[in-house]
């Protein structure tokens, strides 16, 4: 097992097992929120 600290993910964790990835990082959550909000149309 290899543990790496990546400060760019802000918090949470990213697990990689082979070609599978479980990403619960704050960085990804903010990205998904930004993407969802950009799809909203404000009238």
C-alpha cells in the first residue's frame, strides 16, 4: 500500500485500486457543485 498526501485535494480522500477510483475529495465536490450551478438558468 502506498500513502501519498496531495494538498490540492483540500480535504477528503481519493482511493485508487487498479483502474478503479473512489474520489470523495473536497476539490471534486466543489468542481461538481460548480458544474451543476453553471447548468442552472437564472431568469
